[in-house]
């Protein structure tokens, strides 16, 4: 699988890359309540935590996989990765000291299907993962989910005062294409603030 990168124009030639097939309607329906394996290792620089997997991600087996999700472009544009990764290349995150998990492991069509109890349990799950893997930072992508899961109703975007199992805690905007409050440049800038803090 050949990928050509022209750094001068920041262009990735995907002509020789085999596209990942889109899940069918039946596969999406079957993905409800599935889970995704975490991409983690000890001593990460940043452990990114989504809210929970969407059906598209659960069906493909890759985090932030839905077309239009801006997680992967934001990682690249903010300097975390030297090129934009595809969701099926998620294991390469470990190369740069990055990992990815979710607050709640259960896949749903929408995050608002999660219960308050699941989000609270997810905060404990994320804390346990941080204790086990000892990342420098834990970055939750989604302010509303963070506020609910961690019982911080007035939390603002960016660095938090509290630590999570010894790791610095940071809240980033939700990279979903549905988040109209953060267009790609603003999203990349928010990710870059965390990158600069490293």
C-alpha cells in the first residue's frame, strides 16, 4: 500500500491506497452495543478519549471512522502526526506516543443514548486506564460528556485543574462533523494548544 507525501504542499496521494469498505446498513445495525479495543501502551504522551464508539466505528473496528469525523485531520494539522492517518491506521498512533480509548465502550448511533450511569462508570474506567498506562496527558474529546461523566458542570475547554490518576487532564472539542461550533481550523488550533503543552 503506497502512500506518497509531498511535504511542501502537505498533500497525501491516496491513488494506490485500497479504500476501506463502507459498512452496510445490516452491519451498522449489528454494530449496536459492540465495543472497540483501546489503542494503548504504557507511558503515552497523550491518551485521547472519545465519548463512545459510533456504529460506523464499531462496524469497521476503527476509532473515529465515520467519514466527516475530524479527529484524524485535527491530529495532523496540530502537529501530533506527520501525515493524516486513516482510521484503519490507528495502531500507528503508538509510534508517536499517542493512544485512543472511549469513556463508554458501548457503541450507539448517538452519544445522547448513553445513560448518566454509563458515563459515571466511564469516568472510573478512564481513570483506571490512566492509572494502568500512566500517560502524561488524558485528553477527553467532548466537553458535554466530560462534564457529565466527571460531574464538572462548569468545566471549560482546555487544561483542567484536576489530575486523573497522575496524568494532566485536558478537554478538547468533539471532532464530530456535527459539531458546528468548531470548524476544522478552530479544531486544529484547540488540538495544537495541547500539543504545545507537551
